[in-house]
């Protein structure tokens, strides 16, 4: 991973899958291994110092919990165990990493926010000048000097830290709308199919994949790691896995129908 934030994004789309596996796992040894993996992933997430991904992880886990409750994937006993386990995790992480997390949120350099707002302003000027076709794929940094009227980015010619503004700047507003429509269609296809699924374990996988995708899309409000390797390949791998799982759930019913009709 070229940057800690890219690594944090990979954890963001991976940890919900581990949690879903833990929720359906009955073997003691596998539970212990999954708990160890979750703990190590949590430590890695904290050490990434990515506030945006921290917040997005809360969003992703909230989505996963909401889907699990709505689809009744959890029993009351499991809910109690998860609440107790979550409370224990909060205590452990609070004792080990609480000061680091608190300091990251409360002692940030004021110039950090200023730089983000300055990047956004430059991107908006670029979009206003090229609203339909944009500046071209991967051309943001090349065109940056023409729209940085105050020389704000002279020492740090980086893309805007907002995937949606970056897409609009390089591909135009139609390109941004197509990207949002594509991701929305992927998520809607999964959520529409989820109530019709028969296999509860596959439902957990779908719920975890949807939660991870929503989390990473939320994180892109203050980031553009969606476009960086290897995270980009991992995201599309999970999209492929999502549709594969949705298709696999259809197989028993389709096979049974063919047998019944000869």
C-alpha cells in the first residue's frame, strides 16, 4: 500500500466481511482466529490516523447492523453477545489507543482544514470552466496551475481530496453523474435481491459487501483513494464477488425448477 490512508480503505472494505463471518461462525477455533484478525485490523485502522476512514467505518458497521436487524440475521442472544463484545472492544481500544484517537480529532493543525477547502475551491473553478467534458482523465495535476489563482498548491500539486469533485473536474459533470449512477445501481441491485435470498450465510456476505462499499464511498468525501491501486482493484473485486454471491444464491432454486419441469 503506497499510503496509510489507502491501507485504511482496504481495512474499511475488509473488516465488515470478517465481522459477518464471525456472526455466522460456530467453530470455536475459527471464532478465535476471526477475532484475532478483527483486533489486528482495528489496530491497523487506528495506526493509519485516517479520521475520514474512522468515521466511515462507523457508517459501514452501522449499515451492516441495520441490514442484519432488518433481515433478522441475528438472534436476540447474538445481539446481546455482540453488544457485550463491542463494549469490551471499546474498553480495550480506549485504554490502548484512546489518547491517540482523541488527539487526532482535537489537535489537528488548522491549516489542514484550510488546505482541504482550498483544494475544493480549485476543483470547483476547474469544474465551472469545463462542466461537460472536464479536463480529461488523469489531467487534474497538469491543469492545476491554470486554476490555482493564488498559488495555493505550488508546493503540493496534489489532486483534490474529494473523489466526486475529482471525477467532475476530469470527466465533467456527466461523468460524475454516471459514476454515482453506476455505484447506486450496484447497491440497489444488491438491496433488491437481498430479501429474496434463501441462504442466510450468503445474505451475511451481501450485507457485509454492501456495508463496505457504502463505507468507502462515504470516505471519498475527504479522499480519492478509490482511484489508487491496490485499493481500486480490491473494490472492484468485491463488486464482482457481490454479484457472484447474488448469482450463486439463485442456483439451487434454478436447478430445482429444471428438475421439476424435466
